[in-house]
C-alpha cells in the first residue's frame, strides 16, 4: 500500500508556480446521482479565470453545471455528458458572473470527479485549487486552520481571503461570527457579518480587514 500525490506547475525564471492535487480513491472522491457540489472562483481584487474539470472514472455519466454570481443569480444550466474515462473541462467558466462567483455541479447519472483551478491573470499564472464543497456537507460551524497577514521570506507578503456562501434558503440575513485565534496564543478576537440566503461574499485580506490589531500575525479562524 502507498500514498500518492502530484503537482502541476509552471517552471518560470523566478521559480516554480503551481499546485498539488491530493490523489484519492475514485469511490471516495466522486459525486453520485442526486449529489451536488459548489466551487468558488477568484476575488474581485485579483483578476483570474476559473477552469472546471469533470471526469467519469467508472462509466458514462452526466451532470449539469450552473454558474451563480455573488447575488445568487443563476445562469441556464450547462449540460455535460461524459463517456467512460472521459475528462471534460470548462474554461474561464465564471467570466460573465460578478465575483465572488461560484459553480454548482449537479450529477444526474453515473459518478463524477470534479475539481476547479483558479488561475491568476498576472504574468506568473499562479494557480490554486478550489476545493469541492459538497451540498451534503453543509455545516453551521467551520474551522479554518491557517490565515495570515504577515511578511515571509524572500520578500513574500502573505494575505488570506475568506469566502462565505449560503447556497439556499429564504428569509432575512444569516448572521455569521468570525473568531481569530492567534497562532502564539492570546485572547481570541471576534467580528460579525451577515449574508442573505443564496448569496456569496468574499472578505479579502480578512485578518487586516476584520482584525487589524493582529497585524502582522497568523492564526486560525472559527466561523459560526
């Protein structure tokens, strides 16, 4: 038995820029009929493109892909039909939607592996992998293990963007409490915000914006 992972990267004169993909068993990383997952795109302050890939590891499969803008306005569904072992990619999928936009993959038949990459439009094309958020895993509390607003080696400056979304529901604003837990200990810092059902929001440079007294610094976030 073994572990496996891989990295896709751009080998540029100033260094390599890329991302790693966890390698999971197909049964543990697929969506089945009736299941859906959301994928976030980039932030308004950092122009980017989002590519969504769909793969059928077992047999023929089909799905619909819907783009939602920050206000929850949905595009007409995009039908996708996959032959066994076929991979299909939708490039720059969120280009027409106001950021922070997201894509929802809804599986109709078969089983599908889905992932998204968000690629910075700067010269180095620095990408990151947008994680799959299964609709079946929605929760009222999340722990984000690492955020930072601090300098690093070789002139690096680390910042963190926080994405929030309430995929469905109705009614008034949904309150959200965000707690910053400093890496070196100390008293937690608390901020609050809210979202309307069906909408998404990104808080760019979240540590600086919500917890300026913690800058420079790093830690974790609890989101409830």
